[in-house]
C-alpha cells in the first residue's frame, strides 16, 4: 500500500473503471423504468416491481461478493481477478436486458424482466465490489484518498454523461425502438467491459499474505461493520442520497415527456446537469481540504434539496428555461456529492483495520452498496407504484393526477430524503483531526 502520493497515471488508471460503472448506474436509473413501460410494454407497477426485485437481489449479493474478495488469494491479487473474468459477462448481461422479447404475456414479460435485471446486477456486482474495495488499499493518506476519488468521479461523470446522452440518439437512429435499445445495450456493455479491463491492467494491488486476510466468518465480519458508528451514519446518509437521486433519475424522462410534452428535452437537460457536476468535482476536492469532507457533502445534498423544491413550485409554470437553469444549479450540488462520501468510506474502513487488526475493505464496500441499492430498489419500486396508482398510461395524454404525481416525484419526495441525509451527517464523528490522531496512535504502538 502506498502511504503517500500516487502518480497521475495510477489515479487515472484506477478511476477509468468508474466511467463504465456510472454509465451503468445512469442507464439503469434514467432509462430502465421508461424502457420497460414504453418499449417492452410492461405495466408501470410490474416494471417498478421487476426493477425493485432485481435491486434487492443485487443488494443481497453485494455483501457476499465483498466477503469473497476479502478472502481471495491469487497471483493477481484479491480484487483484480474478478474485474478480469467479470468484464465480458457484464457486457453480455447489459445487452440482454436491453433486448426485450416480443409476444410474451404480461406475466411472462414480468418474469423475463426480473431475471434480466437480476442477471445484470449480479454481473455488475462481481466487477464493481472488488473495484471499489481497492480504494483504501491504494493509499492511506487522508487527502490523497480525496484526490484519488476525484479522478475516479471525473471519469464517473463522463460515464454518466454518456449514459444520459447516447441512449436516445442510438434508439431513435433505428426504425424500431426495440432494435435501437438492443444496440444501445450492446454499446454500453462493451464500454463497461473495456474500462474494467483497462483498470485491471493499470493498477497493482499490495501483496497480501495469509496472515493479512480476515479470519472472521461471514456474519462476524458484517457484525463488526455494524459496530462502527461512523460507518453506520455515513452509509445511512448515502442510502438516503441514492434514494433521492433515483427518484430524480427515474422520473426525469416522464417529466419532460408529459409535463413539458417534449421528450427531446431529457437528453440536453441531463447533459447540462452532468457537465456542471463534472466542473464542480475538482472544486469539491479543493473545498473538502478547506472545510472537511462532511460539510462539503452536506452542502451538495442541501443544494439538491433546494433545487427539487424549486422545480416543484415553479418548474411547470416557468417552463423549460427555468428547468434548464435549475438543472445547472443542481449540477453544482451534484458535483459536491460525488467525491466526498466515497472519500469518507476508506477512512471508516481504515479505522476498523486499526482498531481490530484485520482488513475487511470488501465487507465495508459490500455493505455500502447493499444499503445504497436498497435505496435504489425502494425509489424505483415506489416510482412505478405511484405512477400506477395515479393512473399512468404509456404514450398517452396523462390525467391531472399523473402530472401531479410526476411533479411530486421530482420535488418534495426526493427533497425530504436529501434533508434527512444532511441531518444524519451532522452526527458523523470521523473528522480529519480525529483520523490523524487515530493513525498517529497506530504508528506509536
């Protein structure tokens, strides 16, 4: 493990994998529900349930993958073998999900959608959990971890822009939307596989001996995670963050299509949001060094909450010009929420390693994605259910109740989740000073 600075090549080589990772996150967040309802022609309630079941399954497999990678010994390391051998299955799973079958009954289509989401999420877990678990192993330096994650999320934002920008142009380039989505899934899957392989060949893990591997069993490992108060606060706030973001992602295309009656606004709006977010990532890294990671994260969450409420109150009346302005302002807040939480996870994992003498990064990242994906599952499932209750009908003039539901899903509902995350973070104890004292104590032993 490096104790000090990493080279730009090391940071970039590590970070590029999250280009594909966030392309996946964006494609599933922005497009999966709308794809299932308006192209695969699954009912809104069934589509939301299929995605929710898939995400719950995904959340369950994350801790298992973390436990497995913690205990893996190979000449390639603990984490990198999974990135190598999981890249191609991930590409195929992405293509499979976005290639909807025809001629199925509602029940059969629901079964296909559920299995396809589960298959895709499992393939993503095999690559992503070991990748994320590399972070605390590459450097112990408190600020260098922020910088490392700054590179990671610069690539992540670019992947998010790709996920937002390329899907609709590819889909509309084909006479049939089904064929367009299938090609889009293939392109995205190939991108995800290539970026994972680039990281595999670009980074090296520190050597681990048998004595370095955790000795605890599965349940004991995760029980120790739940004893870490700082981690519980951080993971809970991040789950609320992801819950809110997925409400926004899942409903945005519906908002443009049915409130503004212009589906074409979706892509430029998402790109505007993400370009501004990318610009603010290095700003957030600099700000975090001045005021701390926790407060930086809270500022981003608070900004997003205010934007949600403004969109609910004024978005429909003031029209697309206000909408694009709000998306740009929200991008600043989003940029502040990318790096900070991921730079805080290695700190709490290192705290556990120092106090227990065992390195369980996989357990921490497995549980981290477990709680965040529960947030994803809940938001997407509730979105489909709320739309169904309101009377949503695909590709039709929506009744007023549906338009109100769409506005609430873009406004007050995610705003409450953002506010809850800000409040929870106020109890987070692991500041830079506390972390430095912990490391010093460990060195003096």
